[in-house]
C-alpha cells in the first residue's frame, strides 16, 4: 500500500486524534536535536534510525497519542520522505546546515 497523497499533517488529528507535533496540556515542548539523537545512539548502541517509532496500526497509534500519521501510513522510510516531498540527501544537508549554524551561534 502506498502512502496516501495530500497534506498528511492536516489529516493527522482526524486520523489519530491528535498531531504528533501538538503539545498536550501536561507536556513541555522538548525538541530532540540531532546531537541528542547521536549522543543517545552512541550510549545505547542503537541506530539513529530507531528514533522514528511506528505502531503499525492506526487504532494503537491513536491510543498511544504520539504517533506520526505519515510514518503510520508509510511502508518504508522512502514513503515518509516522499510524503514530505524530500529526500535522504536533503534531510542530511539540512541537518549539517543546522549543526553548523548551531556551532556558529554558540560562538557569538
């Protein structure tokens, strides 16, 4: 099954009951940075790709409350990337750019 086309983030609250990027009343927004992922991966020995969780069932994802509809609908990471109109290379380039800008900001 191919991932459905259309604005997945707009469909997410209707399909899952909430969007993965919505902050709930009892939560604080805490962004997991690339450096955080790399540090955790180094400590645990887990691949950085493991940080994209998937329930595999929309009912379970809805009950879990923190799923990404694009991930749930996709059969592969390539489907997720296609849904967001990007590529692995572009994501890596953006990550490298963010890392560089973060380093430069810290020097200021």
